């Protein structure tokens, strides 16, 4: 859920074409007027203990230096059981998604800096 997208939808405010809202307003899904949308989610934490993560389908890959942690959220929603990184199929699929997202976020931040 994205608060900006939700507020704009609730107030019937048009979103300009150039706006890059990555989130969705969930009202149509919650009201049963649209199917649930499968999305790949990304996040990062900056600070003294930086982390970054990607969730796609049932799988979440978390980079918590110096470890990479893989979780199956279908069978373990709380993320208590760490899968061995030997599950290479999922790691190979998720790592490039996270790297591409991070590069996009950093590029967008560079463009937003006033000169």
C-alpha cells in the first residue's frame, strides 16, 4: 500500500503522467472490485546496520551484512526459519531484481538533486 496513491485515489485527485508512484491504492481490491495484484516488493534500511530486501511471491531475500537470508513466507510468515543459501534458484532470481531496483532508486535520487 502506498499512502500517497491512497490519498490521491480517495480524494479523486488526478496523478500527473510524470509522477512515479510505485505503490497502489488498495480500495478496489479491498472492495472486491479488482483481483489482488501480485507484486515484487523492495525495501532498504540505511544507518549503522544497513539492510536491503526483495520479496517476490512466497520468497524473501534479505541482505543483512555479512549474511544473505532467504525465507519462504508461505510456510513461515514470521520469517523465523532461514533457508540455506543453497536454494540457488531463488537467490539467482531475486538478487538481480534487487540490484536493478536499487540502481533505479539511486538514479532517481541523483536526478532529483537540484543543481
